[in-house]
């Protein structure tokens, strides 16, 4: 049976992840799921976000950062970083990823393993 994958390496999404980009940050407060739009950027291996003042998140909060792009099926691409927040200075917070998932539907191919 053939297996198809849309998974790509983080570096394969350079065009999407270069510079500052819009993203969503999801988290849970008092048992309720919340999501806010954030400005984000990658600095080497670091995932940095600027939170709105209304986001009540402390260091160590568990979060999911979602970056996606594309309008049509074969244009869809993105990354999801799940982890914890910590202060990064200069009004920014860092998402310290425990797991990163990336995809690019235009790069779909038969899996080799």
C-alpha cells in the first residue's frame, strides 16, 4: 500500500517563516480554550511572539502556536509548535516547543519509509 505524506522540514517553509508574520496562539484559561492573533517571528531555532495585553499568560503556560498560509488545497502550508511560554525580553515571549508539526500540500509525495 502506498503511503502519502505532506510533512516537510521547518527549513522548507522559509518563505512563510522568514521575518515577522501573523499567527494564532491557543491556550486554556480556567478550563476554557482561547486563541489570540499574535505577531510572531523565528530567530534561529527560537519561536518569538508578541502577546496582546489582554492575554493573561504567565511563564510556563502551555500553548500552541499556529502559522498557516494558502487559500486553495495545494497552496496550504504551515507549522504548529506546541510547548510552553517563557519571557524573551523586549516585550516578547518565546514558545519553547515540545513538538513541531509542519505541512505543505504542494509538496505531497509518496513516503519512502
